[in-house]
C-alpha cells in the first residue's frame, strides 16, 4: 500500500514540479506574479484536447507541438499587453492587469471549449506500468522525467547564453542593465514567455493524467505558487524537489487520512515556512 502511495505521489509530483518551476522562474527573473499562469495551463490542456480529439484527430504528439506554438504567440502578446505597460508602475498594477486578463481568457475558454470536462485523447495516460503490486501510468512517468530535464535546459540557457545572462542582469538590477545596453523590455518579455511555455509544457505532459476543463486553472496556480514559495522564488532545482515532495506528501496523507487533510497540511506547511523562511528553504539558483 505504501509503495502504491509513493508511486502516485511521484506521478503527481512531476506535474507540480513543472508548474512550480515555470512560476518560480517568472517571479524570480521578471519580478512578476502572473495571475494568469494557471489559466495559461488550462488553455494549453484544452488546446491539446481539441487538436488531439476526434474532431481534428491530429494525434497527441502533433497536438502538443501545435499547442506550444500557439501558446508561445499568446504568451508574447500577453507580455506586451498585460505586463510591459504596467511593470514600472507597481507590483500591484501588474497583479491586477494579469488577473484581469486571466478572467477574460477563462471566460473565453468557457465560450470556445464549453464547461464540460474533457480528456486528452491519444496520450500515454492509458498505458500502465506494473511496478510490483502498484500501477503507474506512462504519462505520469513522462511528466516526472520531464521536470528535471526542462529545469536543466533552463538553467543551462540562463548560464550559457547571452540572452540568459541579460535576463539575469535585468532581474538583479534593471536600471543598471538598461544603462549597459540591455533592452529590458525584451528580457522581461522573454522571461514571461518562458514561464508560460513551461506552464503549457506541464499542461501537455501532466494534463492527460486527469480531465481538464475551463475551471482547472485556479487549482494549478495555487499548486504552482505553493511550490515556488516553499522552494524560494527563482530557485529552480528547489522547485523540482518541493514539487515532487509535495506530490508524495499529498498522496500519503490522502491515503492514510483524507484528501482534505492532505491539502490542509500542505498549506499549513506553506504558512509555517513563510513565517520562518520568507525567501524559501533553498538558497542559490
């Protein structure tokens, strides 16, 4: 029984890690709390369900590629409309702006895709691996493996490319970065786009493990924020560890107690952590 709970926790933890890394990156580099982050995840899952569904039948993998391209364009437009015009006004202005866009997109998604729950066809969610007496879907394993791979790629991008170094310089001191010739509007835009694309990737890989609908974004935003806050904003590897750990903790508490108790424990842990470690429990990148 314990073995099964651990596997289920790892399965969920891969998805939590992916969404946590994306939000942590956005806050750590662009200094932006994107209230539309969960909505972007939701839109990504619905797009995959739409393109992979019986209506178009593009297949799961092709549907994921089409979705990523659409989400990258949407993220760019979002950054230019909702973030850049108010980023130098105040943090609250950015939060209000992203919240407004989030509500708009959520209502549009409901109009376009409907309010009924949908399942992503053609994914690997129905392919189950037998590990001892426990079962785990291939899709969950993919999400779990993708989290550290995506994080490693992002860390290498930030450390080894000129664009990544410019994003880091902007995050540390925007005025000084701009004085040295860095286009801070561009770096802010790229940071926001990368965060949203990571949310979309999480939607493509973790979304098939459950049904998706136009209201699923809020729960994902809360999970992503919990992971980012516990790890520390901008602590990418910390977000991976916390995400996986949170998935395991939820599974264990849900199995031995109740799902409600599991959620209560996680959020109580978040409150205690913020009291004693307001910058998160991890140091460095």
